[in-house]
């Protein structure tokens, strides 16, 4: 995996925000893949993709809660 250059705005929440965004983006994108599998009558794949989507949404919710907790401890950001 290629490492991105350090961000000048990187702080203790940078990784959390990055993974949170990625989880929610992937959950959204999976809608298209689920629809493709359903169109192809591939229920096995559609079910698996729904499981992946559920896990991404769950990770996103957990990440939002963690971020909210961290920001409430440090309102100055």
C-alpha cells in the first residue's frame, strides 16, 4: 500500500476521521454493487455485500460516537 504524505493538519483525530469517512463512503457505494448482484439474480453475493455494508455502517456509527466524545473533551479542537 502506498503511503500518503503527512498532512499539515494531522492531529490525534486525523486517522479516526479518515477511517470514518472511508467506512461511510464504502457503505454508500455498496448500494450499487448490491443492486448489480440483485439484477444478476446472485442472492449469495447480494447477501454478502449487505453484510459488508452493515459492518461499514456499524463502524461508521462507532466512529462518529468516538469522534463526538473526543471533540466534547476538547471543544477548542
